[in-house]
C-alpha cells in the first residue's frame, strides 16, 4: 500500500486499554474548545483583543517563578503528560460544518490547528507546577517534524480521538508524539501519527527557559526517548548540510547535471556547440517555474494565539490549503495528503501582518506530488519580506502526474 501504516505508539498498558476500549464505559473526555480554554487559563491570556497589552504586562511578574537550572525542576514521566481529547463530529453535528470540505470529508487544515493546540497543552501538562495556577513559561511550536497518515479519507460524521504525550525532553525543548483515531464500527482505529517539537521561553517569550526533565520507564519508553534523541541529531545534521552552508555531494552534482543535460536543446542548426541557454522541456513534463500558486493573508486579531501572535495552527492550515490547491492544479485531479514534513517556524507572525504564501511543486514521482510552501511577512513601510515558515507536504494524486523539471540551479 502507498500509505504508510500508522504504528500505534507503545504506551503503558493502562493507557493502551483506554485507547482500544471503543466507547464502552469510557470517561467523558475534554473536547477541543476545552483545550483552548485551558490554555488561556494557564497563560492568563485575555479573550478580549483590547485587553491583551495589560494581560501580557501582568505575565512579566511570573519571571520570579522560572527555574535557574533544569536540575531544580522535578523529573516527570511520560504518563504524567498523557492526554486524550475528543472531537465529537459524530455526537455533536453542530460542529461538523467547521470541519467539512466540499468532498464530504474532514478538512485536514483544521486537524493541523487542533494538533498544534493539543501539543502545547501536553507540554504545559508536563511542566505544570503544583500551587501555580498560571505558568511562567511561554510554550510555542518550533517545528513539525513529521505527520504520517494511514487513512485516505477522514469521515466528517464520526467521533475523532486525539491522544498524546511528551516523548523526549532537552533542556528547553520538548518533543511531543500525538495520534489521531476515528470511531469506526465501535472501535477507534488509527488515522495519523504526528511528531511536534515545542520550545519553552520566559513569560515575555524573549529568552529560552528550562523545562522538567523526562524519565522514561521501562524498555518501550526508553526506545521512544532514544528515538527523540536521534530525531534531534538528524535535524542538526540536516541544518548543517544546507546548500547555503555546504556544496552538493558528488551524487547530488550528478543528479543536477543529468537534469540539466536532459533539458538542453541539441537540435540547433548551424551551431557547432550546444548553447547552455537553449533549453527544451522533456516529454510529459512541466517546468518548475510553471508549477506555482501564490496567496495572501491579512492576519486579523481573530487568528491570534494565547501570546497575541498569529496562531501557528492557522499558518499551517493556510499553507496546507495553498499546498493542496497547488497539487490539485498540477495533477488535474483531487490530491490526498500522505505526509507532512519539516515545518519550521523561523519567526513569529504579528497581528496585522500581510502574509505572503507561495506554493511550489518541487518533486514528482508516479502519482506523488511534493509541494513546498514558503511563507513570508511583508512590511508595507520598508517594502521588505522576511521568511516566517517553510512547509513540506506530500500528496498522492488519483492518476499519474507529469514530471516537474527545474530550469535554474536554484
């Protein structure tokens, strides 16, 4: 199957029982509106845009609650941060429309928003200190490492359950693993696995802050923790191997050269040598520069997060929707999301920003389409753009798609 099988994340047996028990005798679980309400309470965020400055000023006093060293914070276990949340699409029809797309399935962009909110709440649960109703930490999404889907269709009229826990902890960062399941024939079956990385900062969201260490219990949890450490090392290797820092390898140079040679026009008459400037498109191919879509968002106060910046889940939803439209127009048929990789949050987006989104098909193979979405904020005063995020989405189309071919080295 083209779809990777979702692996049920190994949890302590008492938690695993809850996951597989279906609806029989389950406790009442919090829903997504409760998740967002809890986040506002933990941070002390105002629900009124006009009061946000005062609410953020009041957070400054929480500086005294920050730990001076990580060793001063009590260690936590994976099950301490474990949460289950329900999205009651089946039992509460009135919320369906927000999640519904024209193909009568669930809008994946909405799921990205919910995963982002849940990931932050899981981290606040891990770092919660007794006797402190408000947290001194500002916890924000640093990157989405990977989301793998094993279901093509998410049904809009059946309950969804999200589960998750902190899976690895550094000094100031936390990896969160989350899972989404949907109720089918009385049992919850896996839909996707997601890995997010969150960072903790001081109450004003200016400097890094220490978080509670994580103590894995038993071989299964040790394996999960070790995988988190490997993920961190892989990300470091990936960033140091950037083309902006390091020349292409011999293998990469050969790939680039072959792509280039395939597009040279060798049919020029009366010319002894082929001109590097004369290029032709190979059969059943599309120039990369012709496989783009662009969009613009005005960032209104309604889309702000608990720290009065633009909500990362909203940015992911808008980028995904442009990425989907890019894949749809390229493949001329409905694309299905298979995987989300390497969403990097490079800088926050302020309320009132003009957000420029650019979708680009960057690789194709058989039915698969890889789309990169670049997002930048435009400063109307200086007329400058600054990159805020880069997104990578992999789609599968219903039929084979043309090959995308780069024309320039970039």
